[in-house]
C-alpha cells in the first residue's frame, strides 16, 4: 500500500516538474509522449509493487511474427 502511494507520489512530482515547462513552450507532442511514457512506467511500477505478473513483450512480438515467418518459409520452400 505504501509502495503504491510512493510510486504515485513520485510520478506526480515528476509530472509537476516537467509538464508545465513542456506546456508553456507549446511542446504538445513531447508532452503527449511524456505523459504516455510516465503512465506506462507508473503502471509497471505499481504492478511490480503489488506482485502482479508483468507480461513479456517478446511474447506479443512472437505471436505477431510467427504466422508471417511460417508463411514466408512455406513460400520459399
């Protein structure tokens, strides 16, 4: 519980420090990417703190590329 609160507090502090400067300088694309990366990092940190299983990104990549690879191998034989 305290770990999750600490992660949220740290994320909020980072947002407090970085977002106003990006918005003030009209860096809207950078602000959007910053928010997405901060959200993903916060979510992964919370998942790790509460001991939830974090999926491996390689599993998704393999699931996408395996059918394509099989089709290319069959085509080239």
